[in-house]
C-alpha cells in the first residue's frame, strides 16, 4: 500500500497529508504513490525515546558521539580498534573465512569476520562472489541501492526567525523538525523529477537547528542549521555543472516562504553529487549517497526528544511538536 492511499483513506486536508506523507518516503528511492511506502511511514512511528512513542532524538555532541560510544563499548569488551587500516580482502580458504588482508599487505587471522560495508562490496569485492552460491552472487550483482536524499548544511550568525509566530512558538520551532511539503501531489512531482534524472524543481525540505539543543557543536556562538531534502538524482550524470547550486537555491527559496533564513546566513554549502551529507570529509556509498563526518563530536549524552512539526501555512499547528529544554 502506498502512503498516499493510506492518507487518502483517513484525511482530507492537502497540507496535512503532504506533511505526513513525507515520513513515508524519507530516505527511500520511492514516491508517495509507490506501493510499500505506507510501511515506511509506520516504521518512522515505531520505537520510543524517554517513554515517548514515536519520539525522535538528537545526539548531544554530534553524530560522531554515537560512533565514539560504540567504540568505547567495544574497547571495554576487549576489542582493539585500528584506524587508517583499509581492508583489501576478506580471505577464504576451503570454503571458510580465515581473516582479512589489509591494503599494506599485513594479514589478520580470525574464524569470524563481520563487515559493515555495503553487501555488494562485502560479497563481490572483498570476499569474492566465487565463494558464495551462484544465486547469492547473481542477486548481489543485480542488487540496486539508490538514494534521492540531499543534505544541505549551513552556519548562521543567529537562529532562523519565523514570521507571524509568538515567542513561545519561535522557541518551539527552533527545537523541532520543520517540514515543508504542501501536498502529496507536490511530493510526487519532486519524485518524478528524480526518476527522470534531474534534481526536483520543487523539493521537499525538513529543517532542523541542532545547536538549539546542543550549543557545543560550535565554539563561537554561531548556529548550525540543516535541511534534509528530496529529491535528487542518484548518479553523477544528474548533477551537471551548476545543478547543485541551483537546487540549493530552490531549497532556500522554499525555506524563505516558510519563515525565512533572512540575513543571518553566513555560509551555505550545498551537498556534493550523490549527496546525503556535505561535511568537510565525505565518504561515498554504493549506489549514490554520501555520509558526512560531523564537524564536532566531543561528548556523548542521552538524546533529547523531538517530534516533527509542519510550517507550511496550510498545515501549521496541525501536527504537535514536543521539544525538550536545551
């Protein structure tokens, strides 16, 4: 079932349906009328944080704090972590894994190897498809992972200011996810643009201000604002010269209509080709997309909760938001 069909069964208001439908396509290569996206909406409503069902959290110290916490936990259990140690191959002898060989030629022997790389990379490139049943190798060669998400990061001299809201609402909007998606048709058009290999003319965007909950992300009092957007092409051919800047401009124009960044903008750095993040260090992913290395990740802390909130004029206040104090 598509998220569009599900929402049409329960709601009438275009703004409300568009806002909710965006959660059905976040991070997937699909549009709101694609079968199966109703599940993606449900997926984002599962779980809880601090006892709040469906709540979302922000990692204090940046996303790198999660990696740091995992690393510390592993080290406490006796693991030894090596960095700058590229794996050239997963070694197999007589049908069983025996360890790995690093790019510098050194070998590490172990009866079990766990890989966090993409399945195609793990099976076809590192271990070698010849060591797996033919149907597994064939499925891996056919396996497609494509992403249409584009992440835009900004450093602002001050938080974004929203028009025609109270001081209490301004405080809340700085501490929640604000999405702009006026209708399901709007979202579907953005998806169709991406399927044709071009950045969306009217992108869906969701804005967050991480420093409103975690001021440690900057050391000079500036504001970090991010825009998670869709859709963009999954391959480099869809991003010719100037396409990234033009797409970012459309996102800023849409953001301005929803409350405006205004004069506070210091920097804007649109995402790299096939981008899901645009930090100073970018790691490519199979089939499009990239991961950013957060600019700062100094300490770990239990995440603060937040819910999504729509700022589209037709949907404002139709979706509740909960923001924990900074």
